[in-house]
C-alpha cells in the first residue's frame, strides 16, 4: 500500500488536486500516531467500511506490516458486523474536505492503537449512511463521484 501522511493530498485514485485527503495510509518505519479512539467512532467507521462505496476494484489484499507473522486478519468483527479489511477504501465526505482511509484502519486502531486525526473522527461520526442519497450527494459535491474518468467524459 502507498504511504501518505495523514491529511495530505491523496493521488492514489487520480491527480492530486487537494480534493481528497488521506488518513491511515500507514507504513512500517514511519511515525504512527498512537492513542485510543472511542467506541462510537470505531463502530461508525466499521459501519461505513462494511459496505464501502468503491470507485475502482483492486485485486488482492494489503497485509498489516506490524503483524510480523500473520499479516493481520482478513476481517474484523464489530458487534454484529463482519468487515473485510485490507482490500477496500472508505470515502468520508465532510463539509470542507473528502477523506479516504483504507478499511485496514479498523485493524490498525484495534490491534496497534493507531489514532486517526480528530477532524477525520468527527467526519466519520457525522457521515451519512453509506450509499444513501445524502452520501452520494456529498460525494458529488466534492467531485469524488467522477474519480478516474477522463476529462470530457460525463
């Protein structure tokens, strides 16, 4: 997985024009912001990740670099949800920005005490239900619904 500093522009899905900010794109050997997150935030992110909207399909799964032998789990259970981790990304709209985080963030928070930036945590808690009309409108407001399209395409 590509490494991005939290809240930096993410060009993984196309040109880095500042409209998409990375959170949780971690790499072994780079600083890891540690701390505890609330159960409310953890569960809210799990709900989003369980049925994450994807602009692209990627083959394969990213393993956790901190889990020396196992590479971390392929799924995480949160309450009654089972969330596949390492193969999807979660797009989180907010008023001033659009964030993107790998689903592996659930594992990073649970097993390695990674603490995402507060602004991202607030955005996740306030995020409309994944794939709802409000969510899709928020994507469109940030132009994220057109990721990967060539200029001139509708």
